[in-house]
C-alpha cells in the first residue's frame, strides 16, 4: 500500500512540474536571464541579447510537454528564433545552455521532480546544445555535418558589429558648442 502512495505522490509532483514548465516558462526564463547578466559585464553585447533569448520560453514549454509524456524532441518542437553568433562562438552557446540547464534542474528539484524528470531535462538540453553547435559549425563551414536533432524554428546569423556612425551635435563646429 505504501508503495502505491509513493507512486501517486511522485506522479502528482511530476504533473505539477510539467504544468509549471508548460504554463509559466517566463519565470524560469527570467531566472536564466538574471544568471546570464550576472556572469557578463553589463555593457558587453553578450549581456544585452543572448543567442537563446528568443527561444527560452518556447523551449521550456516544450520540455514541460516532454515531462507530460510527449515522445518527440522538445528541441524539434520549439518554434522560435535561434540567433547564432560566429563571433561569440560555441563557448558562448555552451555557457548559455549550461545556465539554462541549471535553472531547469533547480526548478525541477524545488518542485519535487525526481531522477526521471532530471534525466528528461538533461536529454532535452543535450539535444539542443548538440544541435545548436552543429548549426553554428555549419555557418562557418557548409560541408560540416548537420545536427542529429533538427531545430523546429528559424536559425539566423547574428552579426555584432559596432556602429561606425560618428555622432556630433548639429550646432557644433570645430569641436566647440554653438552659442546662441
């Protein structure tokens, strides 16, 4: 009898976790963004917009569907924009995914998720990391192998070039302010 109660409790906690991921992905995404900002300088381009910024919420929602029993890959079901930056490289992708993994696993632990849920989360993030890095490599070398698990959204190359426009005040001449 006790084992049946334990299985019921585990099932209830798993359902709560899956529902939270599916219905409130913005809360985990906000934590992920705070973690990213804390690890980067505030004025760096990496701090302003992450490569995963446009897809974190849809991906978390799809991880929630996986925790509910959906069999296909959450990465291939994610409908969002993945911005890949050759300038930042694979290391930046690994760092962003590592922070996301930590947020997802921490949320699972807080909400009572067990080994099964952690394993599903880790598998989903592993597929996403491998796919994103393969897509980045493909940007650099079109002959490189494509991803094992395809991404369900749009992949764009993100260019990070500083603006070369020199700003001057309209009334300034010879570097001196105009007097009126």
